[in-house]
């Protein structure tokens, strides 16, 4: 079974690779995940179809399917309409109404957002709560209260809870550092699981967001840059999420851009990427420019400069990893247009064109729901080995 931070996109049926070998004692769990993944991705199949497509024996498939039916994860749909002679095969599928998932997005600076999400990816209900400057234990209680509200809105048993949070998060769900929420070594996963009584999975918001884009990347390595209250990135290489030796891969917001100084950052340095790109900073500069007249020209200049700074930071990453795709997540009204053009121009100007002529920079297809959907992917992967 895959475990966080592994995952993929349910709608596209792509699976991220586990990092270790499947040991004999784990073979049954692995085979179970293979059967579930095949059904989840391909839809209704007969037991014979499953054996043929997974390479498992018919006896193994029948045994696993019986177990999954007993757990309420798989259902029989009836006999296939078949013109071939013989008894028609019985079709089975994942029971997509059997469970629901809670997805929580803690990445915005003024509110916490959440949704109840079906196994088919449909959002069943939504809820949000104002952060109102809550920090530390108060912020944790708000997260748990939001999850309880969502649980009350669910219409099926919960498979689990997925939480995307700013900051550095280790694999055990401890938030090592999240200054915006006042967390240092906050055991968010264990506290939420104890309070809610269901499995909880926690990861950095950008690392969660990139899971929601994985299927749309068509097998390419993928870098997602999430721009909001702060700036972070999620990276998938060779179908594996990259989290780094200290779980801080993608923390590009506090990389100093250039040698020309720049505004002072909350971290104490001058010219961090975050001071150029973070949405509150960008909006403040645009509003100041609008009050001074010539709004259109000033707006374009500000957005182009922000895009250029991002391109400067991304160029070495794109060059070193030979990436084919970079995805932007954030307010489209800021990131499309002048900003987007400046990022592309800077990337092309700072990398070898012949090696990166096919580089694609695009906006996310999931809008503001990207972390919520990635959180659902994380739970599916962690609980069922399905992506």
C-alpha cells in the first residue's frame, strides 16, 4: 500500500511509485492495492478481467474481491451483457458511495477551508472558518472544529482526513515550523486523529497541491508553484514526490532573488522571492500604483517584475532537472497575462533553448480547490493504495 506523501490523480488513474520494494509479508496488501487501483482507474470489470489486467491468478483475485466486498469497498453490479456463449460474467467495481473524505486547506492567511469529497472526486459539501489571528493551540483547535463541522455534513462513513498546511511537515504529520499559524513541532496529525477518531494525513500545502495536478501532467516530471499568502513549490520526479532530507523541498519563498536587495522579508532578509510574489505584497503594490495614476502601465510593470523574479529562481531548477512542465497555482487575475509572459521569457532567456523549447508553463486546472483535491488524493493513497 502506498503511504504519504505518495499519491496521484483519481480522475486520471495514475499511480506514484513507492520508494521501497514490496516485501513478501506485504504481498497481500500490495495485491489488494493493485486490484483496487485497477477498478478505480478503469471502472467495472469481471474477476477474469482483473486477473488478466493485473497479472494475478484468478484464485488470488477472487479471494481479494471477496474480502473487499465484505469490507464494503467493492460491489457487484450484475451480469455483463455479452453476446458470447456461456454464462455472462459478473461485473464488480469500487463502491464510490461507500466512503467520503474530508479535505482541509490551511494555506490562506485569513481563513481555513474544507470540503467533504466523494471517492469519485465530487465535492459534497464545503465549510470554512475565519482564522482571526489564531496561533498555536488556538489554530489547532480551529482546524479540529472545522473538521468536526465537515464530518457533520458528510453523508457516508469517513475514509480519512487530508490536511494541507503551510510550513515544513515531517512524514509523521508533525508540523516542524509554520510561522503563519504559530506552530513549532505541532503534532497536528496525532492531535486531529485523536479528536476525530479517523485516520488523518498531513503534508505541506504545495506538496499536497502537486498531487492534484499529477494526472494532468501526462507522465511528465512536474513542478507546481503555489502563490498565496506565501510562496512554495511541490515537485514530482519519476512519479515520486520530492520532500527533501529535512522535509523542506520546495521551500523557495525565502530564496533571495538577485543581488539588488529588495523589500525586507518577515524572515529578516531582503529580496526573498516571497516579498516579490506573495499575494498580499503584490496587491499592496498594485493598489499603491493605482492611487498614483497610470494604473494599466504600472500594473503591467509590477506583474512583469514579479514574474521575472520567479523565472530567475526557477531557471536553475528547470535546467538541472530538465523539466517539461511548470504549473502555477494562485489568483489567475494576477498570474495570467504579464506575469505569465515574464516568467516564460525569463526561463527561456536563462536556460538552453534547444533543451527546453517544449517547456510548458500553465495555470492549475483545479483553481482554489487544488489543495482540497490533493488532500483527498493523499487519503486515497494512504488508506487504499489508490490514486
